[in-house]
C-alpha cells in the first residue's frame, strides 16, 4: 500500500488547514494543522514530494524523515505545523487499514471516556454569565475562561471578573483561567503573575494558564514552585525537543502541547511520556478542529492518569464538520470514538462551503490599535 495523493482544504481564511491523505487501496485519512494559512499550504506543497509513494503504515519513520529534512529550512513554526497534519492523517489511515481505533494503536485505553472542559473567551463580558450557564446546561462540569481583559487591567478589576465568573459557574464547576501570555508584547512579569495566582486560589481556580511570556523559563520555574494554583503552558512550543528544558526545570505543573502544531500525534505521545516521567500533567491544547479534538481524546484515554481535553465551544471547525457530533456523557466526559482511526468523518461539502464563505475564527486588537487574527 502506498500514499498516492492528498487534498488540502484551507477552510479558515487565516488558519486551520485540513488535509485528506489518499492511498492506492482506497483508504484515506484526515489531518489538520493550526498555522497561518499561506505558510501552512506552502509547507505542505514543499513536503508533498517526500510523502507520495511512501507506506502509510510506516508512521514514525516517515514523520521523522520530515523532521530531519527540515533542519536547514526552518524547524518549528509552519513547517512543523504542516507535519502535524500529515502525521495525524497517517495515524487515521493506519487505523482504518487495520480496522482499529487510534487508542488501540497508541497502546490501549485506560479510560472509555475522558473529561472535557468547555473553552471560551471572556469577551464579550456582557454575555459571559449567560454563556457559562449555557455550557453548564450542555453538561460541562469544567469551564475555561481566557484572554483579554484579564491580565490587561488592575489586580482589583481582574478579581471582579473572577468573582463574577465564579458566581455564574457555581461552586460545583471546575474553573480554569487562561491569561494568554502569548499575546503580543505581554507585559506581566513574575510577581504580577504570582499575585494573581494567590488571588485565584481564593476562588478555587484549578489552573492558571500562560501567565508569563512563553520564553520565560526561569519565571515559569519560580512561579510553578511558589503558586498556590497549578501553572499550565506549552501550547506555542513545537517538537518534543522544545519541551525538554521546561521539564528539566519543572517549569510547569501542566503541559499543553497542541497536536495540530507540535508535530502530530507521534510527537504528542513522546511529550506525554516525558511529562509523566517528570510528574507533569498532560492536558492537550485543543483550540483547533474536530480532528484535533478526536486525536486528543484518543491520546488522553491512553494515559494511565486521568486528565482533560479542551473543547472550543461554538467553533464551527469543531462542532459542525463531523458526521456524528461530539456529545458529553452524564459525567461531563467525551466517549472515546470506537470507529477505526480517529473514529470521525468530516463533511467535505461543509468544508468547501466554509472555505468559500471566507470563514475566519476571530479578530483581536493589539495595544497599538491594529487588528490581528487569532483562533
């Protein structure tokens, strides 16, 4: 069996490119990557020559070949994001060929369902309490709130926002908070983050995500050691090697690699194993697509310690593309798909319609007033 071709679906006008890998025996597999659209498509076009004609079952060798041949043209960034899509599609194809779900190919499931948290932004603030109530009504027992204005205002105003959120969520809901320290020109430093972590402990916040600039390893090590709430980050890192210095310094309590950016499921699995050996919890960053969510469910189910998967509530690329929509069970968990491969199928016509509509996942504004797109 050989890979014969692939189809690229640049659905989001800014980010989130889908890839469907084709084989000479009819089996196909889905992947996706989170990157700037033009760079991702360009990287895929360049990488294609090294994939066509290969066996889709030799996942690790083929993926590592792609990592190795990119030493000189820019490891990490868009090239690794593109490899993520290829690797995910390879896993999906392999599962379909072998008629096994990915959780089995990853070594087996410790859990039949994995805990999920609903993930939304703080803004618009006027609808925040209502949106929290709606997520609770859908069955989410854990909710993450993030980004502006938290961390862009005074400590007192940040506390007012958390107080309002806790009131809406109730004491029984697990609350998580994402400061978005990868925001351009992040201003808060170690002591700013520490005082907010101490405040959040008073409201039972389970973790504080990205409270510092992603490159501040020393700050993260100190904050992880001193914070009364767990510190989470790692969504912007790519390739397993980038995580090693953070693990060696114990510069996090929770690591959040993104399967659509980090190099795919193969890199995610290796990162997860390293994290477990360092006593660090693995919670995949899942603000991406249905492909990423499905892959995260399979991965987390294959880890002996229970953890969460992120579910980006209201994102069309997560909720509107799959043949069988994701559904929470009575415990607020997402069942592990039992079909072969990822266990999902995407609606190609819906993909094409989103692409034609100029779908974009969101707009933010820098402090200088200029807009930039995020998802």
